C-alpha cells in the first residue's frame, strides 16, 4: 500500500475533527466568548503579558509544545510495535485526549487570570493538591530537559553518512542551529524598536533560515580542547552549552526571543510538514515496514506484543497524541498572550491537531523503510532527517541539505521546549518559596537547569557501549509526562464540574483523565518491577538506577492528588479565583 493513503486519511480525519469536535468544545464545553477581556489585554505589562496575533501565537505555541516528542515518540513506537498501533494512538489520542487537554488547560488558565494549571487545581481542588502537583511538575520538567537536551546535543556531534555516499558533520548542524537562534533576536529587536511589522519581518527572516541551513555546512563548529572522535565528551560539552542557553533564554522578555522565534519556528515547522507532504504525495513510496511487530529480545520491558505494547505505546508516543507538558505551555506562557477567547480553538485545539500531523509524517519516515535496513537502528532524529532528505530530493534539493533541514527542524522543536521548561521551573520555584524577586529568578532558573546536568553527565554502559541519557530516561519522561496530562485533565474536570453551564460536559475531560491516569501509573510501576525484580536482566540494565525511585515518588504523588480530587468533587461549591489570588491579577505573572 502507498503511504500516501495513510497520511491523507489521517489529515482528513484531523480536519473533520477540527470542524466538528473542535466546534463542540468551543461552544458547548468551554463556552468561548470574545466579549470577555483576556488577561493579556487587561494586564499587558510588556514582559510576560503581551497580546499576540493569532497567527504568531499559533506558531509560537505549536513550536513550544511539539519539541522532539512528535518525531522521537512515533518513530520509536513504530519501530518497536509496528506502524498500525502507533497510527491508531496518534489519531484517537490527538482528537479526544490531547486536544481536550491542551484546549482545556488554556481556557481554564485564561478564565483564572492566566494562572497556571497548578493554580486552577489549587482553586478548584485544594492547596495540598497544589503543592503535590507543583512538585510533580518540577520533577517532570527536569526529565524533559534531560531527554531533549541530550537528544539535541547528539545532533551536533560525529559525522552522518548519507545513503548517496555524502557525509554531514554534526558541527555543521550546530552552526546552522546557532545562526537560527541569532535571527529571531534580531527580528524581535527590529519589531520592538524599528516597528517592523510581523508580516514584513517574516518575509525577511524566513528565507534567512534557509540561508542559515546552507551556510552551516561551510562553517562547522568544533569545540576546542575536545577530540572530535570522542563523541561522548563532545555531546556532554554541547549539553552544557544548551543548558546555558536555556538559563539565558528563560529570563529575557518574551518579545526578545520567545515570540519572534516562535513565529519563525512555527513557519519553519509548517515547511517541514509541507516537505513531508511533497515526499508522500509525489514520492510513490510503498509501506515496507510491518504494520505489527515485536520488541527485540533485549527490549525495554519484554519481547511480547500486547505486553509491553500496553502500556509502553501510550507513554512512548507522548507529544503527538497527548502530552502533559502542553498544559504547562498553555497555562504558563500562551494564556498570557492570547488576545481573545475564540483564539483558543486554533491555538489550543488546532495546534494539537497539527502536532498530530507531525507525528504521522514522522511515522511515515519509518513506514517507508524495510525492517532490515540499518537506518532502523539509528537514533530517531536521524531516521526523521533521512526521511525528510529523501522527500526533498524529489524536487532537486541535495540530500545533505535535506538532512540538514530535517535535523534543524528537529532542534527547532526542542529549543522552544527547553527554554519554556526552564522558565516554568523558575515559576514553580518562585511560587513554592515565595521568592518573587531577582534572587528567586536566579535560584529557580539555575536550579532547574543544574539538576538535568547531573544526570546528563552520568554515563551508563551496556556491554561496554554507552547508553545515551535520553534513552535511559525516555520512559521516565514519557510516564511522568502522561501522568502529568492525567492530573491536568483532573484539574480541568473539577473546574468544569463546578462552573460549566451544562452539568455533563465535565465527562469530556474526566474519561480521558481516567485512561491516562491508569496507563501512566501502570507503566511507572512496571518499570519499578523490572528494575528491582530482575536487576541483572538486559531490560533492567537499560534502566538508570535512579529511575525506580523517581517512579515510586511520582506514583505516590499522583495517588495523593487523586484522593484530594475525590474530596473536592464531593463539594460542588466553586471557589472564587479572585479571592484565592488576593484580588491581584498580577499574581498570575509567576504562575
């Protein structure tokens, strides 16, 4: 079968879902009304609260939520279990779970003066639940940063051998990546002080992104003092540089980097989708990878199909189906920039559907590869980039440029996520400690970036071969991320239960919450049993020693939040957001 039919079918389903289920969510569930003044318009402090046009905000939000997840997860799951189960979860998860989660978190935050989803839980559940949830989120953020920092750094080292015999140095990707980060800073300054319009800015700077990809090949960056052949040391050095970037990017005003880079990154990622469409429509690629397959004998949690597919499939594909991190973006930065309530449909629900399409295109890069192809054994970012390179060759673009484009698209996703995670980690530190000053900003930011550094610098080995940090912690990221989604959906459920006009719409969030809570805790407990039950097995050796302890803590915290929620549901009386926040709308600034 031609891969075109699968991808077009998925796209058609997403489009129908936007027009139907998206409309239902807008009108019947969340009751969007542009007569309500949004916090971005009401506060507009020029730093965190800045109204953004729908197009720019959609691009920023899309690139922030997407990260490496909709590339990494579908490719990993497709290789492990076959493309059919992965496609099934991407489509159903995106429409009925991820979309509801993202849009619900965004609207709930806007209705609570742009306070975070944690504040929504504090107001509608309890203060104890809020504290527990905050700790849970911070742990999740740490492992998101660990996984994505290591993945990005891996793109900057070594040499990639292409199928046509060409080579591409990781230093070239690093150079293009650095140039890409400089462009939005210049764009933001021109828009801020030279009053350059968004449309003209995009016309000028989008082509420059393409130039950055081309130029990077001729000016590769090689870190001094490190042997290029020592890829492990080189990757750790790049991880340090990326974390330093996170610290800087997370404290500067959103107009200086977050908004312009989000706009550029969003359109760049649209280009990646178009590239995938070109290859899928005109390439005539047949599906070669099996629809169903099993993990290798030394797989993460066994070598069967139904188990470990349940629950691993649902935590391996996080972004691209449902991701708890999205609730932090929706309620942490996006809600402070949304100009009118109706924008919540394209930004909240629409961006999730777009991410679902990124996941489908990523999965297609596996579908067109034979199971015995050596490419299958490589890291997911290289499988994705190789697929994009093959697609671009159809319109005469050299393979080396196409692979560079694919790898930069991958890192573009990640940059937004990394500095947003660091920024959110700082918000949580400020809230829990009450240190809402310069010292609190510094300590919260540095602390959030330093803990991931500890884990990245620990090297695990199996049979004498180093295990990448992202691989050692991917299940931790996936399990905690999906459990975070469950807890966010619980918060939206209680809010709808207490405030919605229709008394049954809370089920739209509650049913997905139950599913995500069950599947996520199942995966976390299974990894604990694997590590402690058979410590010398290949599956257990692939799990970092700290993982089972972290998983145990996450399970306990999630159960505590669930208990608090049950108590809250027994009390239907809504609590007043203004009273809870001390009648100061700017308290939302640190949420």
